[in-house]
């Protein structure tokens, strides 16, 4: 038995990992965040966790596992999930989604308000908002097309599992290198260019920041916002991490928060084909509930 055991122990990124230990991390990460690392992800796990071990000055993954599963180490479990997930995002990512909002959804909401069948109130949810580029893009668009001066009350809930990403998002400061992603008129009106020690940075204007409530929320465990609450939900490039049962659960739970005639946006590389719920596709990665009249 011993030679087998030795053979199956792998050395990656300077760390030893047995299949048993990999299984333990696989289960822990799944319980914590719904992310299922298949067996081909041993190198990814070791590579990403090696940073945590360095930060904590630990030598072995066994020692780290003991530490991270201690009930008092909630913050480290968050840091572990942070290390495993990719937080990549961009302002106005998937421009077709923002064009859809601008040319279809916002005119419909405006019409409904004119006809007196909706209040001048729009609520959006950016579920898995990372460092904030997605909710700030949405806020800029709402501020431009449904301004408070015309009586609109618009707000965005922006949530993520990662406290590190939420802190970044709340700070609202970005590299100026990201400015080409923002349409020129919105950049001009809603971003402040840094000077002096802030050179090379830009900051979101306070009126846009005030539209967004950033909250920590694990899509596997909640706590979830009220049901039937949001006119549109952006759950983009998050579902990709989940295994099929978790994806099913998350989509069901998230869409319960969608108001009647609401719209669900997922990532361009994601779809709801494997999810047992009745949605119809309005555009790739844009969905409405079957039977609802969203007017498109
Ligand atoms: C790739 S980013 C997507 C950001 C943005 N939605 C976009 O499309 O550009 C995915 C985000 O999902 C978050 N995430 C991963 N698992 C999560 C979970 N179980 N609950 C909440 N957020 C999660 C990660 O922390 C990360 O910030």
C-alpha cells in the first residue's frame, strides 16, 4: 500500500497533496461557495492556495486545512474562496446587455410609468458584483436615462461573497486605464479624474455611488433580498463556477427575487439550458420568465 500512497501524492507549487486531501478541499469549497473543483483542478487549487499559505506562514496544506476549517476562521474561509475564484470584470462588460437595457428595457419602464402602470421606481441587483464595475455601469445608465430630477427613484443592490472585492467596490476608485470601457458622455459626467497623488486614477461621482448598496451575500447560503423585488437581476459570470445542482438552486433562489415581468441577465458564456425552470431567451444570456409579458 505504501508505494501507491507515495505515488498518488503530488507535489505542486512546492506543496504536497494527496487525493484524500484534495477531496477534503473539494468538499469544503463546495459547501462554502457551491464551486465544484473537478479532479483536474489539483494544480489550480495548490497554485491558488500557496498564496494563502505564504501569507499565513504555513508550510503544508494539511496545516492550512486544519486552520481553515476551524469554526472561528470565517475570514480565512472567505479569503480561501477569494483565492479560488476569478474576480475579473469590466465596466460595460458584454455591451449588448447594456444596449438592451438602453434601447428596450428602459423605454418600456418609462412607458409603463407614463401609462400609470408602474411607479417611477426601478430596482436592480448585481449578484456577484466583484470590484463594482458592473453596478457602477448600471447606475450610470440609470442616472442618465431615468434621472431623479424627473422623479425617478432608482437603486441597485450589489452583492458578492468576497469582502475584499466589496471593499474595492465601495472605495469606487479605478485605474484610468479602464476609462476606454466607459462610453464617453458617461465618463465625462460621472467619473472624476484624479490629480496629484491620485494621478492615473478615477473616482465614481458621489451621486452614482449613492445609488448602490454593497452587501456581502453568498449565493449558496443567502441571506437573500426580498422576493419579487427587482426589475432586473444581473447574475453574470458567477454561475460558471457552480456544479449543476448548485446552479439549479442558485438560479431558483435568485429568480424568486425577480419582480413580475423582470429580466435576468447571465454571462455570455453561460445559459439556463441545464436549469429546470421555464425561461425564454430574449437575447443570448438575457431571459424572461415563460408566460410573462415583458413587451419585447
Ligand atoms: C468573474 S466575477 C463576475 C463579476 C461581474 N458579475 C461580471 O460579470 O463582470 C465573479 C464574482 O462572483 C463571486 N462569487 C463566486 N462565488 C460566489 C458565491 N457563492 N456567492 C456570491 N458571489 C460569488 C466572486 O467573488 C467574483 O467576484
